């Protein structure tokens, strides 16, 4: 509606304004939920902390100590590389469908909506699968599967296959993200309560941070072996995610693979090397 009445540039102005509103609501309307840690114990009510008489420093791991936990680092890298593949798909899909295959804005929107629906369906299927298998197991299967689907997608593009073949392949590829993202986050968040915020920050940065490279790469990487840049970048990013999994497969700690929060009073994991000065 904005584009019809004004111009597409107004979309960015509206999203910017909504972002400012969101920041203001977060700062002034969202109550603090982080418990107060004293003597290694969490107190949700500050009054309880004062009357408990607990003394001693809080045993809260710093950011470096959380990052060097193997399952956190591995999940962050897998999430980052797979997320970079998703952003590469977003960066190149409109050009591919509209400029190369002649779809109009309505057709592109329909494809985008169908792929988004696939992710939502996969998310709900993943929730049911977690009743039987752990998040670590599902992650170990979903990332290589996503890579295999990306290779099929690249082959179809190289062969200039019709959209009747390309779009189902794309749908399955993007739907796989509905398995990869939640399970990677669940494994990475398998930390004690005091480290949850830091682990979440690490995963959040990695999920979108790697896209700084993958998004512009779609527009700058040349056609390799007849494969369009979008497909090449997607395959490379997912291959790196699989390599990370293979490198860590036999060294991952057995730490709450389902991704549920540990007890607030649980002992911290073995200490990591001290943070560099």
C-alpha cells in the first residue's frame, strides 16, 4: 500500500519508526527479568537476596568463557554459516525469479510466501520430532540434508531446469531452515542459567553476522562452472556448516542436548581459559 500511494523508499522510513518505538518500549516498558546473583545463587526478588545473607562473588562466566564451550561455539558457527546461506538466498532470489525467469512482483511474493510457510511447517514438525530425538541429533541430520538440497538446487539452476522443478527444490531447501535454526539455538543454549544471556548474544550475532559476507558475495562472485552466484554461495556456506559439525562431532560434550535450561543452582561447567587481556 505504501508503494502504491507513495514510493518504495517510504517502507524504510516506516520500519525505522517502528524500530524506534520498539527500542523505547524495551527501555521503559519491559521489566527486568535477569535475577540478581549473589554467592552463586539466583534471586528473582532483590528483597530475597538482601535477606538471604548470602556472601561471596557471583559465579557468572564471562563472554569469553561461554564462547569457548565447544557446544556453544559449534552451534554458533553452524547457525552462522546456515544463516549466511539463507541471507544469500534472500539477496539473489528476487533477481533470479524476476529478471531471469520473468516472474512479476505478485509471482515472486507467492513463492516467498510458500517458502515461509514451509519453514513454519518444518518448525512444527521439528517440535514433534523432539519428543523422540534430541536437538543435537536433529541438527546433525538437518544440516547435511540442507546441504544436499542446496546441491540439487544448484544443479537444477545450472541445467536451466524449468520453474516446475526449481521451485519445489527451493521450497524443500528453505523449509530445512525450520529444523536447523531452532535445534542449533537449543544446543547452543544448553548452559546454566547465569550464562544464558551471553550464550544468546553469541548465537544472535553469529546468526546474522556472517551474512555481512554472504549477501554482497551474491552480487560479486562470478558464475562458477555454470552455477549462478546465489546457488554457489548457498552451497559453500552450508558446506562450511557441515565441516564444523564433522570437526566437532567426536568432541562435543554431553550437555543437555535437548536444549532445556539447567537448574539455576547447577555447578558451572569446567572453567575455560582466561579471557585475553
